[in-house]
């Protein structure tokens, strides 16, 4: 089971999604950041020291 929270930052226009595994007390969770840049949706994912980015282009 995951605890999922969403927060929107008006200052940066960023939606933050956080996942924490409830059955793992050592889980640091994953964090997803969604932003719009021009005609692209940028998704940045972070888990501990690993970060990746995905770009979605509007057609």
C-alpha cells in the first residue's frame, strides 16, 4: 500500500506527487514533479539519489 500526496506550488507552477510505501518503514519514497514548459509537459522523477526526466510533447 502506498501513501500518495499531491501539492501544487503556485510560485513555480509545479505539481508535486509523493509516494511512500506504508509497509516498508525504511522507504524514502519517490517524488514526481510536473511542470509545463512551452508546449511540453516535463515529468521529473526522484528516488533517493536517482533522478530522471521525461518529456511529453503536445501534438
